[in-house]
C-alpha cells in the first residue's frame, strides 16, 4: 500500500484527534496506566473530559492536552496543559512518572511537557494518582501505605486550578498565593486555532486594596476598581441572585473567586483574545452559550481615560470632567474630547489647617495599588492623618460591607481611573484648599435654594392647573343632559382616605394588618424576618435603586424569594405617602402587575415586600449585550407588549381605582422567570 502524501499527514492527524473519543471507564489515572491518541478520562459525574485535541481550524495537526465539557456538543476547552509545547509528532501520551509528575510524551517518547516536580525531591512518589473532578480540576494526589500497613493520608501535590489558561471556572482563584508563590492569571489564546498565550492577561496587581487589571502586553487597558469589602467598585453590577462573588485578602493570599448557586448551571469566565474582553458565559437549555456581561463595557471602562484627577461619566457629554476644585490641564485637548492629560488644581494646598475635604459620591475608587490601607482607623481619624501628610490627596473607607464604614485607604499619589455611576457606589473625600471647599459649599447652597424655589412654584402651578381642570370638568358634567339617577357619564374616580390612625390602630407586629377600609388585608412582616431574609441588608443582596430607596433580594424561611423596597431615611416620602402606597397597591391584583405581599414598619424603618421578578427589567434585555438581546425573539417581544397593554388597560379601565401610569419606560417593566411582564 502506498504511503499517503506528506501534505495530507496533518489532516490525517487532525482527523484522528477529532474522531469520537473513547472514554476510559474511570476518572483516575495511576502510574500503571496512560491515555494516548483519542482516549479520554471523564469526571465521575460526566461533567468534564480530559484528553488530546486539535483546535478547530488548525492546519498543522498540532495536538494539546486539554479539559472540555463532556455534555456539550460543541467542544469548549477550559484548560490546556501544553499550550507552549504542542505535540507535533503524534500520538501524544499522558502518563504519571515515578516521582508523581504528569508527563506528556510524543510519538518518539520525548517529553513534551510535565507538571511541577510534585514529589518535591525528585524521588519516588508511592501510589500517585491523577483525578479529573466534576468542577473541572485535574488533581494529582500522593498517597501510600505506612510500614504498619495502614493507609497514609492522601495529599494534593499538584492541580490544574493553580495554572489557569484563558478560562476561570466556578471555584477557581484569580490572584496570588504568597505561601506557595503561585500567581494565578488568565491569558487569552493567540487565536481560535492556537491556544498559545495571546496578547491579553487579566490578573491581580498586589498592593493597597485588591484590584484586577486587564493588560495588553505591558499596558493596562481596563481595571476592575478596588475591592471595598462589598464589591469591585468598577463593576457595581457584577453580582446577581445566582452568582456569588468573593474577594479574599489576607497575609497569605489575595484572590477573586465566584460560585453559581445552581450547580447544574454551566458557567465560565473567558478572556477573549479577539475582542480584548473578560466575558461571562452560561449554557442555556436551548443550546449555545449566552453572554451575560463583558468588560470593558463602555468608553468609560478604558483605563485612566480622563487622566489624573479627572473622572468619566457615560451619562454626560463630553465624557470626561474634572473633580471639584480642578481644571483641565490642556483645555484645547479637553475641548475635542481628549481628557488623557487630566486635571490640575485650581488652588494649591497649604499643607495644614488651611485645607479641607470635599465629598464626591457614586464613584469608582481611584486605582489603589499604591495607596495605603489602615484597617483599624475610623474615617475621622483617617481625615486627621490625611491632613497631617502633605502628600495626601484623598481618603475613603476601606471596607463598606454591611453598610458600615471600616478602616480607611489614603492616596498619596495622583487619583486616576475614576468614573461616576448613576447608582450609589462609594464616597471619596478629596483634599482641597479650604477656600475651594467654602466656594463649593456656597455654590451647593445656592443650587439647593433654586431647587426649592422651583419646586414650590411648580407645586403652586400644579395646584392651580388642577383646580382649573377640576372646575372645567365640573361645569362640563353639570351641563350634560343625563337622565335622573343615571351616573354612566360620570368619571368614576375614587379617593383614598388617609385618616390619622388612633394609637390602637397603628401597625403592629402581627401576621395581618387591616386598614380603615374593609377589604385591605395585608401581611405585616416583623423586622427580624426582613433582616434574616436579606442578610441584614447585605450589599450583595441589593438588586436595584428606586426613587424612594434601595431594593434588596430576600429569601423567606419557606424559601420564597421576595424583593424588599427599603424606604430611604432621606426620602421625601413620609408616613402618609407610605400608607398611601400600601393601600393603593394592595387593592391592585392583576397578572401583569407586581404583587405586594406585605410591609414592615419598625421605628423609622418602612419597607414594602413584593414578589420577586427573576429576569430583572426589560431594559436589561433591550439595551444589554447582544447575546441577551437575542433572547427577545419576536414571539417573546409580542407577548411582552401585549402583557404591558393588559396591565395598563387594567389600571385605566378595570381596576377598583383608576390610575394613570406616568412613568412608563423599559426599566419599569419587570419580567418574571417566564418572561411575563
């Protein structure tokens, strides 16, 4: 038989690796066995598979040892062992050496790749095994028998989770282990057909507060924002009800990790070398990967876009602004949208009692790798410490978990990579000359006065217009020639009476609450129940910010998920308005209206408890990433539109109270788990 032409050899090799993989009936490999060619190991639960593969589109037949999902039709590789040293002379063979190392050999028995010297001394490792776990970790363990014959404790000598490639799976760590000296980063593939390290790396940069950076080569392109004990301040929407994020920082190690509450959901982080983005994917039942979010997300995510002492805001034009008390360093470049030169002080500091601080809110904290953290200081003590240091530019709380300020972080360097959000993230206290602070305070007071005057005038105008409208309607209806006793032509508006309750009629901690009207029957939740459900209003339970305060996801004792709207103590809504909302919403029952389950009052705390909408608001689908928009198929869009119309029709025509919805927008349309609006 004639040998095949040399030009066909790569194709034949690729075909061998891409053919159906016979899986060995075990998830372990010991020193007496090996896998070669297209043989594979499969984890005990059938979640992951380990074996050799040739990347799709590869023309040279180079083979790599990798781990991929076993149950997904499209091969999705999550880890590659020999990304720098492919097998070019097949077949590749994976075995365990006498000293307990994983070793890849090529067709000529030459070593292509090996794991670390797991035995530590280069000696013999008794009863070494490699096991592929259901979380995607390949673990090399050493065990053996003592001289008495008893089994010795098995120890982990090496694991693939310590050496990520371009993917971060649930439970993997991204960061630095000071004890072992291991630095865990993810680096993009060079291309879809080449898993060798590409241009992008996402990693922790040690120092100050924990913060993660995306590099292209040696240049920073994106920063997560410092960790403040509750969230990465540059990724305020990272957490969700099914997505648990942790950043651990102690003297031994600092790392980021995440978990998925439903273990059946396949989720992964990937560093995409084509787009230069960190992306989160989940596998949906219909088949295919859905991208939930990615970073960088918008122009303000570009690292240090507005330079020193500048901040970025996607809600304004131009995007860059100077912090209060600063002006553009280069007005000419600033005017054409280039804020990279940053800002300079309007008034120099006096380095002493002549300085003060101005608070800027809703900020991504400045890069804090060169900042100094004082874990035991209060903010007042931090302020004094900053004033006593001529180099100090700003300070902020180092940890705001649980809504309590703990410790502080001080910047003695220029403030860079700041951006402002529409929702509350964190306050930063900027050091300015006291004259600047006084000028900013006076300007704020003037604006506040103007706002009050406008509000009063608007209220008076509204009352006059309403009175004129009511008078006109009265005249119109009186002139109608309606039959006696007929009320068909009257506008059936109903008023809600807001009587001041007697002391014995006020809300009390019982199972039911009755209002002045007979048909109002609503559960009153005890504050302790709400605190337990929301984990004491933990930051990672917060799912939104309404006009009257934040909204938290809670889980009651019976497992029911609820949305708790906590009235802000700074809100203009008082007791009467709260009672009005409770009475009003309790009377509205329709499949397209969010149902009020109950309320809670305790001292000056007032909360409303609603049913929880699992798919968030409609705007997250319309204006979200492309993958999420794809979920809005035309049939789904039509059903959502019809549902909105049914809800509005009920409010306008069929409800017991006629209500005009004056703020109809996509962010006010919530979707349940069945996408019903």
